[in-house]
């Protein structure tokens, strides 16, 4: 690895300020929202875009991303998926290349290993160190002395990650360790250092000096930044942007806090020679165009989430008049009954939507739903890993959603659950998304790009399990 940063001036003559890969779909739209609020035109692709597509159809985009499902992959699957994508992103010539992770750091040695992603990124990008930033005050995520905290539930109470009511009991990647350095040490031999909350106090010159001291003394592969508030987040963003100025593509790992940190710097220094020189282009900060409200149609909600936040949202929406249709998981995932189960689901949903009712198709009401354990037993009997449930369920729900949109002309769909969102959206034949409005933190309203006319322009809200207030479904349905 390089001991010193490369000299400025080695970067391409013109490059985007940032491109990224999201390790789950709803997390990928978090970045769209953050860059939208920073005033940057950003497009999220479902598959890696070709240089021709970027040049011919999205030349005016300041930033772009690739939505993935790396959070559900084994290390071997991550190797096959990430190395070529990281190589493509490096070749795109952006100042910062961001591996976007969930703000609750979902990962384990065997599933969605952030350590494995760091190892691949270290080999592809080189550089002095990999900045690591998980905190996002806007979303209620904080890192203090290396320990991570997250708000949980509709009350917004902040919990240490290993005591979080959802993340400590996550069905695939339960978080038993709040110290992110120790958590990463279970996944990789790379060394992680910390710039803690005390080091981030004082003048920027003092903070910068402490950063260089940590790098010089510890020679880390990754450097974790504590995040408590917007002031310290901006300081971290300035250090990351300055590092990008002397690298030929700086590889960064983190939540959408990376974009909020950089966005704070870009807004403060808007139009400065230094900012535009690092990007190699003038950043587009024009006000986003107003979007014409679509004709009013019922909202279709498709939920594969089992978080308590989604549970509250489903309960509230049902009280408000939404029609709930439970997915019979055993029937839908069993080879002998899945076709009949899918047809019955489609018929019932179509009947209610055609009558003007908003509909929620859901696989579970919450983390304690008996259907979760029954589903695991069905999969086990078929010799299928429980980790593959998201793919199987998402594919089935995607086929259902596709037919309902095609037949009824639905203009807006809300998908709940990170992995579910990725699989459902792929089934719709959509190749890109763009943020058009901010609803709740982490749940933007997006416009879809598709080569199929019935899906081109479809409005999508992709909601992670922890996102949104109790009445989020109702607000999405009513927003115009």
C-alpha cells in the first residue's frame, strides 16, 4: 500500500464528485436522497451502467450509483460481485467511490461482510487508508468512541447497537457487538483505527493535525470517524474531501452519512475553485424541477420487512382504511402450491385495488410473527438456506407487483424491506431511479426509468425496515 498520498494533478481532467455501490436497495436510495438535498443530480442504476449509457442518456448527472444486494451475500459471492463493480467504478473516474452500507452496520463474517468489501476495495483502489463513517444524525445514527448507536421504534429512542430492539435480534445478521472496530475484526484482518469524538473537537487545523497523527502512528487500513452531530460530521466530510483531492479515486465505506458529510462541505464552499477543481467539473446545484403530480390511483404497498417499525406502520395503515393481504409463506414458497398461491394473491389484490382501495401485501406483521419460523421450516425441508428467503420472497412479490402495475396502471408503489426492494424492483424491469422528492428521512420518492412504457415514470418509495413514522404509508398515499 502507498505510504503517502499521490500528488494532486494526477486525476482525470473531468470527473464526477462521487459514485457508489449500495449493499442493499433501500440503502442505495438513502444516498439518492442525501445528494438530492445537496442539489446534485444523481441516478441510481440497478445494474452497472455502460460508459455509453452514462454518456448518451445521463451526461448531466453529477453522481451515479449502482444498487446491489451485497448485504445478503457470502464472502465468496461478494468477491464475484464486488471486484468487477469496484473496477468499473474506479474506471468511471469519480473523486470519491463509496461502498454504501446500512447505517446500522448490518453484517457478519458469513453474510454481507463489510470486512470482505474493505479487503477488495483496498486491493482495487489502494490509497493511504479507507475512511469509514457510519453515523448519520439526520437518521438518528451516532458513533461515540467507536461504539454505534441507533434510534429505534416510533418513539425514536436511541439504543446502543447490541441492545437495539431490532438489530440485536436481526434474523440474519444480529448485532451482538456495538464497537465497530471489534465487529470488523471478526470479519477481516485489516487494521481499523479511530478518530474519536474528542479528537474531532477544536479548530479544524487541530482536528486535521490529530488525523495525521493517528495515521502516522497507527498506519491503519481503515479509519473510523466518530459522529455525534452535524458539526463533527462536516469536519469528517472535509477531511474525506481533502483526501480525495490527492487520490486517483478515494474508496470510502459508510452509510449515507458520507454524502451528508460531503454535502455539508459542498454547500459551505459552493462555487469555490477548490471544490470544483477536485471534481474536475462545475457541480450542478440548480433547484430540481417540479414534478407534475401523477393521476391519483390507489397505493400498492409490498412488504417483506419484519421490523417493529414496519409492524406499527402496517397496523396504522389498516386502521386508516388500507386493505391488508397476508402472504401465505408456506404455500408461496412450496413448489407444489406456489402457482396457485400467487394467483390467489393477485386476484385478491387486483379486486381491492380496482375498487379504489390502497392495499398492503405483507409477509409478516413484525419480528415475532409465527410465519417467520414456519417459513424457515419450509425452506429447511427443501434444503434451502434461510438466508435465501429474501431472494425467493422478493422474486415472488416482484412478479405479483409487475402484473398489478401492468393491468391496473398503478402510478405509485411502496416497497418495504431492503432486500425485498432490490428483488422486486429488478422484476419490474427498471434500470434506473432518480429522487424527485423527500418524504421522511431515508424514504425518498423516486421516479423509475424503464424501457417498458408501463413502468417508465412509475413512482417508487423504497423503505428500509427502520425508516418512517407511524403514518408513513398514509403520507405516501396522500402525497401530491
